[in-house]
């Protein structure tokens, strides 16, 4: 039995990938944009610097979206706090919620 015969076709062992590297990623557009943004204009400023200057001008004119974008990119997005209050029905009855300790003691019991 030689190579290329149907007898040689076997499934991969369990937990083994036939293509461990996966499909090769080609971020052609992203790479082209990065290269263009890093290149200099006739003024000696990069296109990225020029775009940043325009966003700052918009922010100074009161454009809230520009202000928010600049703040998010320089200081990070602010944390959002949310509370989840849930109860569940189990076999026709309500699942008891944990009791709260008095204020100042923290936690639940």
C-alpha cells in the first residue's frame, strides 16, 4: 500500500487539529492603513498627527463625540457600574435569597 491511497486516510487523533496554526490571517487593509498613517506628508507631519489635530479642533469647538473619543483613547473608558437582581423558581417554589447582614458588617450569610 503506497501513499495517496484511500487506506491511508484516517481521522486526526482526538484533541489534535489538522491545521494547528489555523487559517493564515491577512490583515491587508489594516496593514495598509497603519503604513499610510505612519507616513509623512509634505508638511513633515504624519497623517495620524493630522487626524489627531482635526479631532482636537472639533473637541475645542464643543463636539461632544470628539471630546469623548479623545478622553476614551487617552484616559480609558470609564467603568460602568450595574447591579443584577435575580430570583429563580425551582420545582414550583422560589429559591431563597441569602440574608443580608446589618450595614457595616458587609457580605451575606
